[in-house]
């Protein structure tokens, strides 16, 4: 697991917590932040997948 995948997993976890907390408390701003963090995590994972594919293609 490379740095991008680790960042992605961390952002997704942080986003899920914020999203759930915002939903429970009715805080739409916190919920939106959570969704943004989850999207950011997905982007990091995609970047990591691309890096892995390039690395594997050059072997």
C-alpha cells in the first residue's frame, strides 16, 4: 500500500465520521465536509491505483 492509498483510506474514514456526526446532529455543514473528505479519499485511491498500474506496467 503506497502513500496515496493510505491518504485515501484516512480521508474516507474521517469523512465517514464527519458525515455520520453531521447527520446525527443535524449539522448540514459538517455532513457536507464529510462528503467532501470521502470524495477526496476516493481521489487519492484513484491516484494510487494509477501509480500502481504504471509501476506494474513498467516491470
